[in-house]
């Protein structure tokens, strides 16, 4: 699928290059060149909108604010201070990105639509500033903006400027594609599919959304700069509300989830606008843009790019993605842990942990330790509080009292992503795979904690390539280790349930966990699959990974575990070696429903 | 401080605040039953004012024009939910919200085509006279705005409190999932709530138009200011949303009076930004999603 995406992207690039090369030759007059320049200027920012809206799921309703900063920075710096246009363009981008960071970093914590409204408010504030200050030229704006030149080369000729603008579009697309295919792109898609699972592999969602916001702001700013150099003037109406709307509509028509689609959408919008003007229907612009937004979202949520891509898939029959071969666990070897935990210290220590939901005491005062390198099973009847305890250890729930120590460090206050960063992996009882990615990409997400998340090296492809190869290699290894080969390019949803479980285990293993938490891994599996699972768990432990498994299936547990902790009604009722625990009256009572003979509380 | 000057600012602020309050109320009610922030909320106000003024321009009787404008608000609200939101219900949340933005733009565009670019006006319901409150001069129309708002609020809150449908709406605002499990017909409820908030918005637009003119592009301001009111009120409780909306009206008027009318919007939007930055930066360190109420 990744290769397929590459090939599609290559075809798109080729078509774009041809279109950009041919257009000025076919339409050499200044009107058409101007339309092409406007389309290019807009395409720079729609690429940013794809990152924001399509990838980070943040409604970019106030993007015009950042274009306005770029536009006015250029107008003022070039006209009043005689700056070089290119320097002004860069300065505008830096200003916009700084502002985007200052606004987004705190507000993104509040989630959802709030940031959309905050940026709209920012935009409307900037309009007031532009209208009210004489420095910005008031309602009349700034005129006499010079034509663009860069490094002493004049771009006064429309055709030269056209090519320069589209060169920047390709630059923006390149950056967008680098991000889309990087660990950051995967992290953002992971969040869209399942926040819990994204947390379990250590994804810091706020950080990545802020990154997209800052990059989108920078692109919007460059776009605004280019526009004012083409118009040679700016005023507050240039960057009005409809500017933002056109960006959104264009991106949606072109294809929210495709970088190339964003660029295409910008071109479509600009040509559509010109067409309406030619038809003397400028008043219809608003209705048509709004209606297109709604209709495309309802009928083709992935826009033209998604539509074309699907047709291409069908024609090329690229869905032939290989046959899945299930092998014995461990068919592909994995490196054992380089520094396995030492045996003399308590590895995971749960001390006096309690958690109540209202008046229900789901977990009350539970204490036990998990030795390094061992397989510990946490068992108990339904409603015993096992999964709650699991979620407390993993940081998915906050505890009311108690301490959880991992290798001597208190972790009970950490959010899941930080717990994962320490090397604690987990699987979920109800599978939480990222259904918007292939099996391989799912497992690659497991490597998140080993990857660079700095956006600059990724955007400029300084770190990404070598890193990606390593990630892919590790992911394939993990898939082979769990005994699932040939499934890489499938979407997880098409696999049988038992295979999906293996994918999730592979994802957790790709994290190179020191401790692996498995929540009822055998549920939904048949006997053969359960046997394989038992063997797999033993092999995982042999890598030096400590395993804590919550399980219902007594047979699985008794044959597997070195140590068993039994819970009932939120309390720990027994602990010890499997054979010892099996004989405890309290355990028998809990499982068979007898009245427990005077159990110690 | 001169009380007369202060009153001369506060009372008109209260009048526009009434409109923001009703928009804020609509925001919260729609979000509670559908989980979607309806960015078209302010467009209902614009629609009501424009429709009434345009219909009266066609020589429709005054009362009939008002009724038609209000019914139009209700119809458009219901239509929005039924036609544009129901089909994207299973899409990600941001797509649903984007759909409401698109719908808002359509409403603006249609109004522009039908009624034209120029701002329209309405005569005061009982003449264009004025009255005095402790020396402050107010147009008589203010009384209509206050009265209409009071009636609409009373109506909405007794609907929420005393009718079955209203109780269902409140159940949804506490826990949408649980309410659905308890047999609340969420689909029907959404259409009703969108219709009600459309009608409230439109009627607010009708009564405010004699004071501020109606224009095709006025909805955006009503949306943003009503939204700010709702956010300041926590975006969950209808009552605090109303207070938030009133506060924005007063703040805006004070800003216009003591700073300048050009900068009043800057002040209001600045308050929103500052509030959000403080909430995100200080109060909510690590606790995500607490103010939004939405999913």
C-alpha cells in the first residue's frame, strides 16, 4: 500500500509538472497567467489545510489570519522599509508560525471545535487591526507593492513569477508528503482511529497537532505573501472570511486526505471563481462554494483525489495484496532485550492501589509485585476489577490511592503515552487496531517511541528516510515473530479475528517493551489459536520481556504463568504459584460461587 | 463615573446581548442533542431579519412577515439537520462541523442572491420613538427586543423543564449515550431542537433589525459572538450560555463607548482568546477536553 501510494503520488506529480509546464505556453496572456498565479498561491495554503483538516482533523476555519500576516508583512516591509521580497516572505512565515504556536499550544489541549473558533476570532481581530491602524493603511490598505525578485533575479515577468509560485507549490507538496508518510503522519492517523491505542504506543497527540498547525500557518503565510506580490496591493477585504472558506472548499473538493488533492482543489476553486465572473454570476460564488462543501462531504468525503485513487486501484487491480501465511510463533527471530531487567529488584510493584466509580469499589487496596522476566497472570471472575487494575497501571485511569512503581519509578500519575515511552506495551481486550492503515503501518506505529518526532527534519527529509527503513524492518520482524507473514499490505479489518489479535501483539512488540500488558488475549480465539498464543507468550518472555496477562481462560493461565494473582470483587484474594493458588479455598469459592470461608480482607 | 453615560452604554449593550444570548442558547442546545457545534447558528438571526425586511418590501403585512420569517428560521433549522447533518452522522466529528460551516455559507449566498447586497431595514414595531431611563435615551424598539427575549427564554426553559421532549433534551445534554439507551428518539429530537433554535434565532433577528439593519453578511458576527457567550458559559448549560451572551453584549457596548467602536470587536474576540489561552495554559494543565462539552 505504501509502494502503491508512492506510485500514485508519482503519477500525480508527473501530471502536475506537465500541466504547470504546458499552461503558460497554452495561455500566455497576462489574464490567464494571473489566474494560474492565484491558483498556485492558494495551493500553497491548501496543502497546509490537508495537513490540518485531513490529517490532524482540525477545522482550519481561520487560515486567512495567517495569510493576512504574510500578506501584510510583505506589504509593509517591502513598501515602508524597502525589504527584499523574499526576505519579507520568510519573515512573514516566521511571524505566522510563531503566532500559530502561541495560540495553538494551549488551546489544542481543549480539544475539538474550540481551536477553530479561536482562530476565527484571531482572524477577525486582525481585520480590525488592519482597518483601524494607519500603519497598515486602514481600509484602503497598502499599494505599490513591488514585483517579486529573488537573489537578484527579477520575476517581474508574469510567466517567470508563475513558475516561481508553482515551484513553491511543489515545495509545499514535498513537505506535505514527507510529513504524511512519516512517523508523524502515522501518529495523527492513529489518533483519528483510536486515541487509546495511539496512547498505548506513546503518541503525544497535542504535540503533533500543534506541529501541523504551525506548518499550516507557515504555508498560509507564504500563500498570502505571493498573492500580494501578484496583486501589487493589499487591503483588509483581500483576506476576508470567504478566503478561508475557499481554502476549505478547495481542499474538500480536491481531497482531504491527499496532499496532491489539496493542490488540485486550489486550482479548481480559482478557475471556478473566474468562470463565475465570466458568466457574470459573482454573487453565486458563496452559494456554490458552500453547497460544494456540503455535497462533497456527504457524497465523496475524500474528494476528487480519493475518487480517482479508488478507480485507479480497481483498474490496476492493486488490491491483490498477497496471501496471509500463518506460521509457528517465532518463525522469524526477534532480538532479545539488550538490557533485561535485573532479578534482584522488584520490576513492577503495585502497592495499595484503589479506585472507586461512585460507590462501586472497583479496585480496593490491591498490592502485588511482578518479578522481572516472568509471566504473571491476573485472574478472577467477571467484574473482579482486573481490567480496571490494568488500566490503572497503564495510565488510562487515575487511581484514588496507592502507588505503581516500574523499575523503581513511580508511574501512577503518568498518562498512557508516557507509560508507553518507558517501555510498557499493551494489547486490548476489545481489539484497538488502526483501521485506516495497513497491517504493516499498524505495527510500524509500535515503533513510535524510537522515532524522531521533530517536525523539521521530517518535513525536509533529513532524518526520515533512514529512520523509516529501520522502522519498517523492525515491524516486519515483529509480524514474522508472531507468525503472521504476507499480511503486511492488508487492511486489518479484512483479516480473521485471530490474525487481528496477532497484529495487535506485533504492534505492542514493535514497541520493544520491557513489560507487556495483555488484556484477555485469548478471548474470541479457538483452541488451536489459544495454544499458539500460549506458545507465543512463552517466546515473548524468552526475549526478556516481562508479561502481565489478564485472563479468563484458566487452562491457558495454569500452563503458562510463573505467578498468579487472583482478584474478586476488587480485592486480591490469593497470590502465588499456579498449583498453590488453584488449591486455595477462596479461589475455588470465587470461581464456583460458593460462600467464601472467612476470607482475609 | 457618570451613571447616565454608563446606563447609556449598558442598556443598548443589553439589547444586542439579548440576541447573542439567544444564539448562545441555540449553540448549546444543538450541541447537546447532536454533539455538533452548529456554525450556522448566527445565520438564523441574519435570515430572520433579512426575510422580514424583504417580505415587508414586497408589501406583506407586518405581522405576517414576522411570522413567515420565524417559520422560515424553523424550517431552515430542521432542514439543515435533516438534509445535511443526518447523512454525515457516522463521519468523523470535524467533518460534521465543517458541514455546518458549508451550510452557513450557503445561507449567506442565497440571501445575497435573493435580497441583494444592500443592508435592509425595518421600522420600529411601535414607531421609532425613544424613552428615557434615568437620563439614558433608548429607542422604544429596545423594549420589544427585551420582551421578545424574555418570552423566548421563558418559553425555552419551560419547554425544557415541563415537557417530555424538553426532558429528553436535558437527558441528552447530561449523557447522550445513556439517553439513547433509555429510548430517547435522538433523530426526531435533533430535528425539533434545530427547528426551535432556528426559529428563536430568526425571531431575534426580526426584533433587532429596526435597531441595527439586516445584511446578508451579518450572520458571522452573531455566530462568533454567540459562540463566545456559550464558551464563557461553559458550553453545556443553557442558562449560563444565556448569561455569557448577555455579558458579551455589555462588554462590546462598553468597549465601543470607552475605547472606540472600531475596536469593540477586537476587545470581544480578544477576551475569547485570552480566556481560552488561560484555560488551556493554566487551569487545565493536563486535563484535556473539559470545557468543550462536545465529543
